[in-house]
């Protein structure tokens, strides 16, 4: 192979790059040590204590940094550990501007936790650049974005939003969980920091909890590294190995899941039991044009509103193939109820104002046969 930069699918697999030089083992070893011997105490090696650094965790951190095009990556024990570590870049009196329609855990962290430490948060419609510009103020230090957003898949123009932030000296952070670096690379669009709940598509098998952060600028990376070590919510070596294993199949999984999701979204549009479908791959989806410019695919999550909480609960009780659960991005399809699950931390009036109604369902499409999935959904939505 030439020394030309290989394509993402090749880098995901690892292959020869992961051969252990000590044994020839094909794969990154799981280094379960909590501490490391210093042959020369006056000149410590790269590892001293696993909270500060571990070879297995370091392998996955290097990989995600490479995939997102950043200078450094950091792996955490959960998506929320990643999110709260990035938010810890803020201090008393700082202001964070964010989108109204975002993951409920991020909303809870901003309103119920960081507010105690004097961090102020304002929520705006980030699909409108004018609202972002108007919301930036002298004390704003961070712009936090999700696109597509959770759960309504609203689209923010990342290049424009990040440019507005950069003009004001504001850090821009993008939650890229729904798209993965295969479909969207926010750092290339001007963002400073990317976060993922790696529990979702990156891990891909519903068998680990993990979060990752990727940073573009070396000085900022040093700040995140300090916080990772100081707060200590790091990913264990075994879970780091599971995440490496999951990432190897990301392209194969995501390609198939996305194709099935696009098919199901088109079918749901014509279903009499569905009032509205939210999916960036549909021509009428708000922001679909912006999404096509900044992402290379619509993703594997489809949300749809069946009109009432009673109908939503009936469908949740009737489906036989999707798991009814929180989370997303696994090999199995997961049907979620944002009203009572992922966004329950938001006050009811806030959920309703956003369009997160008791009739809204969110489907993360897995690897089952799309025909079987459709037949099951069709039957459940018809109340059969």
C-alpha cells in the first residue's frame, strides 16, 4: 500500500496498524493495569497511572481523533461524562448558547448542574442563524450544537454557526452522535470540539457505555486532557477494547442501517396512523438542503408522531421486533419514547413548545430485514 492517506473504511478496520509489535497479535491488547513501573524514576515513561493514560484507551482515542480530523481524542466512561467534561471548560459567570432542541441529558446538565456553579445557559432555535447571532453576548464562551438534533432531527448550518462563534471568540461544540465521522465532520466545518455518545453508533452493539471528545486545536486539547485527568471519568481498558471492536464494523453497519431507515421513513410518510415524519433524507424535511451540504447521508434515526400519547403507547406495546428502550445506534432496532425517556428531564411545557409531544416516537433502525421491520411497524401502528 502507498503512503497515501487511506479512506475511512480502511482506517476503521485497523488491520496491520493494530498488530501488537511484542507478540504479532492481530488487535490492540487489553492492558488491565492500574499503574505502571518506572524503570527510571527521574524520567517517567508515557504511562504512570491508568486514570491519566492507558495504552488500550490511548488506541481508541487516537483512532477517533483520526476519524474526526482532530489533533487529540479523549475517551470517557459515558456520553454524559464526555459532555460534562467539555462543559467544565466553563467557569462562574460564563454563558453558553445552545439549541432548544437537544438531548435531554445535556439540558439537565446545563439547567440542573452547571447552573449551580454560575454558568448561564440560553436556548435558541439554532436552525436560524439570526437567532444564534442575536443570542451571542459579551459573556458567551461556548456555543453548543446538535445536528441533526435529538429527537426532531432539526438541522443547523454548522459552517455558518461556527463562523459566527469564531468571530466572537466563542468555542463551538458539536454533538455528532447521530451522524458519526463517516457522515459528518464538524471540525472540517469550523467547530472547535466534537463530542459523541460512543455508546451509540460507534460502539454499535448495546454492550458498553462510552463517550468521546475530539479537539482540533492543541492548546484546547491540553485543557481537555487536564479536565479528563482531574475529573477522572475515563473509559476502562476493557470498554476501550469493546469500542475499538465496534468501530471496526461501523461502515458496514451504518450503511445498511441508513438505507433501511430511508426506506422506512418513506413508508411512514404514507401511513394513515402517522401524522408527521422527521428524517433529513425526506425532500420536505426542514433543512434538508443544508444537511446535504454538510453531511454525506441522512443517518439511521427516524422520528414520527402518531398524534397522541395513547396511540404511541399502543404502538410501543404492540411492536415485536424493535426493543422498546432508551439509547440508539445498536445492531438491533430500538423504538424509544422521548416524552417519557430521553427528554423526561425537560419540563412538559418546554417539550411541547419544541414539538416533543406525547405522540412522538424515535426509531433507531438496526440490522434486521427492512421488510420484517416494516410489517411489524405497520401492524403495530394499525393496532392489529
